[in-house]
C-alpha cells in the first residue's frame, strides 16, 4: 500500500490477520486503533511519506510479531508511543526525515526497569528536533543491541551517560551532528564495540584524535576507529 494516497486505513485491512508485511502512505493525522487480535502476524511495518501524520497507532502493543518498524518522511510526527516497550520481538527501528520528532522516552514505571527487549539495529537520520535518544527502548535492549547509526541530527548535543550500559554494541556511527561536543564517560565499558565512525562533527572529531584528543582514551580499545575530518 506504499505511496497510495489513502485518507484513512480501511477497516478491512485489519481483518487480514495473517498479514506479515505492510507499507502505508496515508493522509490522515491519526490512525485508527489496532484492535486486539489484528495484525498479530505482522513482521514488517513501514509508514512513509505520511505528511499529516501526528501519531502512530493506538494499540501498537498488539503487534506481537513485529520485527521491523520503518518511519520515513512523517514530518509532523512528534513522538513514538510508549507501547513499543511491549514489542519484545522488535529487532530493527528506523526513523528517517521526521523533522518534528523527539525520541525522548525515559523509564517511568517499575516494570520499565526490567525490560527484556530485542532491538539489534537502531538508525536515525535527519531528525531536526531530536535532542535525546529513547532510553526506554535502547537500554531495554542492552543485551541485544548491536548497531546504532545517527546522522544529520543538528540539535543533538550530548550522548547519554547510560550509553555505557549497551554492552552488546558492536557498531556505532555518528555523522553530521555538528553540535555533538563529546563522548560520554564509560565508553571503555563497551568491550564488544568493534567499529566506530565519526564524521561531520567538528568538535567531536577533534576530541577523538588519536594523537592527544581529549576523548581518545574513551575509545582506544575499539579495533576499528574511523574519524573523518573535514
């Protein structure tokens, strides 16, 4: 259903209980609630070119088989639903060119402190308003998360101290985040980190110089460090 200018998602689509792959382009501001039992087999969901969309589905917790969530050019989308914390099979999360979204999502309830999520890949690009990473989802996936890629996020100024808890992280790429000034303490705890790439971050790249950069000691243990200077 990708690039079909729907005004709203037809009720009949929810009746496709064996549906596994769905791409949606829609003109609505809000999506209808996912009914319990619907789309329980859905593994891949893409929302692309939804220019008016302000929020995702209510009832996202019903997507119990979802493995990949892809959001691309939803310029009015402002946040992700906290119900994503119930998607224990979600492995890949992509948020691209969603200019109003801020991904801040902190643990708030007692149950949030002991989440066992399964994210492996987290990629965000061209998020003009993003200042925080979604702690609830990423730290909840601390034993599975392998790749983080962040690019063209102009408002991002700091990486969180809790990044050090993502002990399964293998690959970290940061590009074109000009206001990102330093790496957090505790990076040396990321003993599984094998690849680190930083480019287009003027202050940060200077701090990560092998020859005397202020943050070099935090990443000296990483096997493959690629710092690209402009």
